[in-house]
C-alpha cells in the first residue's frame, strides 16, 4: 500500500506541474500573441525516451524537462494477446496471473550547453506499475530507475546557410535505481555504455528529426543483466503558428534477451509504435513548451519460453505521452 501511495504521489506531482505551467500560459500569452501568420521553429520530440535529433542546446542554456506516460498493458506472447491458464491438475484451465496493468512513467531530464557544440544531459525515470490479476489480487512494481547520462557533440550545427544539424552521443547508465526488493523494483543498477547520434532538418516552419542509439549492459543487482538494445526515433513537425505545431512521431526498438545468473530468459523483442503529436509554446521567456502525443502499435514481436505457460510480456495498445520543457 505504501508503494502504491508513492506512485499516486508522483502522478499527482506531474499533473500539478503541468497545471502550474499551463496557468501562466493562459494568463500571459494571449494579450501579446503575435499574428498567426508569424512562424517559428517547431518543437522537438515528445516521447520520453527520445532526444533532440541532431540539435545541440546553445551555450550556457539550461533546460529542465518532465515527460510522463500513461498506458494500460496486457500480456502478450509473440504478437498475440495472451491469457495464462493452469495447464494441468485440478485447476486446469483456470485463469491466473496478470490480466492487465496500469502504468505511469515519469522521466525527469536535464540539459546544459557547455558550448554551442558540447552539451550534457541526464534522464532519471520513476515507474508506477499496478498489476490487476485474474484472482482479483493486485500487485505493485516500480520505483526510481537508473539514471542515463549523455555527452553530445555537434558535428554540424544549423545556420542561416544550412538547415541541417548532425550530432554524436556517448553516455552511460548509472546505478541510481531502487533494487532492494527484486519482486517489486524494476531497476537493475546495471552499468551500460551507450553510443548514438542524430540528424535534424529545419526549414522555416517544418522540422524532421532522426536519432538512434545502442546500449550494451553489464550484470547488475540480483544477477540480472538487461538485454542490450538499439532504439531509433523519427519525427516530423509543422508549425501552424508561433505558438502551436502538429506532427507525428515513431520509434523502433529491438532488444536482446536478458540474463539472470548467466541464464538467458528468452524475452527479446522488437516493436514499432507511431502516432500524432501536438505542441504548444505559451511563453517566450523563459522558454516553455507543452507537448502531447498518442502512440499506437504498428509492429511487435515478443520472444517467450515455449515450455513455460507463465512466460509472456506486458504490452500496450495505446500510449499517452506528455512533456513539459522549460529553458533559461
């Protein structure tokens, strides 16, 4: 019960933060709003695991971001929904295990421009996963996750003469997550090395972003080694006015199986999600941007242990993503 209350508190904090930012936007943005014909550079990606394509933040600019995601998960084997049933004995055919789960993920990010080409950024997640079981008993998993720290170098920066920007990333995952109870906490405290990069094209009121990275893990707490993964994002945005833009985002993730005490768990997977997004820029100074995206599954394929009827993966049909960005 204590853990569930912590999750509810985190959800409340995220929603309160959104309301605090939206209120001054509604009060102060409207009187000085410029004509709708004025255009601006569209905002970056909304998805919590995404980074800003090939862009680097300007020197000495500091940005605080809060991304949160809401979704309902259901068990899957392969690419199909799955209901666990007792395979033998007096209870043969009885439904057991999770029937669905409500998940809230909050990712807190920081970015700072060391120079116009170098920037450092961090991301720390909090996960609140409430499982609804077939036997009417609920269970909680989550807690603070491991922190990602990345250093970015801009190879090509956007200028008046060129709409392109390209950047390289190098980073690590730091063991900052909660791991005391392996049945409750989802962090692993495994160290990883991450390499990647991004590309952006910005032309007046349109924007295209591409980025990707690969992460390789060591063994962490409780003998768990997370699966190495590759993650790719794509994003298009069109600014309808100085304060509002629309677009679409998508990502593809492929992850190898994880290991426990050196034994493979046969839980590798691939998935593609895509959907529309909108962003609203209510204030000029400090720079504030609010974003919303809705993602739907385009492709998903989850490995599982074929001789284990409890082997499955929680997956969602729809994800609701929200983001808040403040830069000063």
